[in-house]
């Protein structure tokens, strides 16, 4: 902690009213106490919000479902990337894989990834 003379090196004698520089220390202490109080309130509201979640048995099946959806969506994403005109052009294989219905194929595969992979999230939006 700083000593008294470091604040007033030129004049070591002063009155008690000359301690205005200490107000910032008091304000910092009050801010820390208020932040601590808000943090405690946040903890209690979070625990109150999750107090009715006693059964977490369904979470493992949800994780399994997410994992399955992720891997299937990842596999379907590979042909989307392969048939993407920008990727084909970048790799220099545009002329080899170009065909008349490629945009329809990309639309169908992309829609599948969106709806199949995103179904749990779309359900969550609807339920909110």
C-alpha cells in the first residue's frame, strides 16, 4: 500500500479534508462489493431456473442423436463441396464435374443438411 507521503511529497502536513484522492479507492471497493452481490444473485437465479431439471437421463440419447446428425450431415456435405462451382473452379476440375442438373442437386443436398442436421435446433426455436 502506498504511504502517506507518496501522495503529498511537497507538503507532508495537511488536513484530513485533503484526502479526496482516496475517494477513488472507496468507489472501487463499493463497485467490487456490488459486483459480488450481482454475481451471487445470478448464481441463485440460475440454480432456481434449473431446480426442476431432476431427470437428466434423456441427455445421453440427445447427445447420441446430435452426434448421429453431425456425422450424417458431414458425409452429405462432402458432395456439396465437390459439386460446388467455386470449389471446382479453385481445384481446376470445373469442366470434369459440370452437368446440367448440378444446381438442383446442390439445392437438395444443402436442404437435407439444413433440415436434417438442424432439426433439433429448429424444434427448439418452435418450442421457445
